[in-house]
C-alpha cells in the first residue's frame, strides 16, 4: 500500500469548510465517552464553519492556522496564538489552541508535522514556550504531548452539561536558536 503524500501549509479562507468538517468529525471520534452526549451533539458543522470562516477572515500576526492536506483534502489542522489564560497574559507563552486529525490519518506523523509547523510559527512570532490544554481521558493526546516532550504544569476543571471535566496544561520549551 502506497502512503499518500501530506503537505502542511498555512490555512486559507477557502479551507474553512474542510477545516470545520475535520473539526466536527475528529471532535466526535475523540470526545465520545469523555464529554456528555449533549455536548457532542452540540458540536455541529454549522457552528464550526462559522467559527473557522470568522477566524480565517481576521488578519492577525498573533494567531495562525495550519492545515495538513492529502490529495487536495484537509485531513488535519492546528491553531495557534498567545496563551489564553484568565487574567493577564503570560509574557512569551504561546498556545497550541487546537490540533485535530481525522481518525483515519492518526499515527502517520501528521500531528507531529502540524505541531512542528506551529512551534516554528510561535518562535518566529517571538514566543519562547508553547502550552496546550488536554482533557483528561483523551489518552492518545496525552501520549502524543508526552512524546513531544511536554510537561504538565497546571490543571483546571470545567463543567459541561453537568459533567465536571479536568484539563491538564502541557508546556514545551521552544528552541529559540535559529
């Protein structure tokens, strides 16, 4: 079986519909059994399309979106920007806000390539570290971030549809040497 070539590139507005589809499909396969069923059902294509169309339409040097493409189809994406915290921002800290892949392409190194593209962008934007939030119980993501060298530096809880969930914050030092 021949592997399908994968390109990682900055996202364009014309990618919004495919990004939204990947987001919904991968969110459902990733979080079923972790999030309550009502939360899964509320994660719709219409909502994600509005989100990504708006996001891609906003020009900014403080956030980036990369896509992984196979045969002209988006199979994954990564969104990055400044670290989102309640209160004042943490100087020099960037965030991998989201990284999602279709289930059928997981385990092929595409997530690492998206994370690497994001890390390079964060470095070029002047960030010295990258953080990301991972919902406990998402075992593949926990293993992925550990393999990338992330260390858990914080934990928070949040409520969704009556369920209390826990998120861990992973932190990665970025290689700032050119």
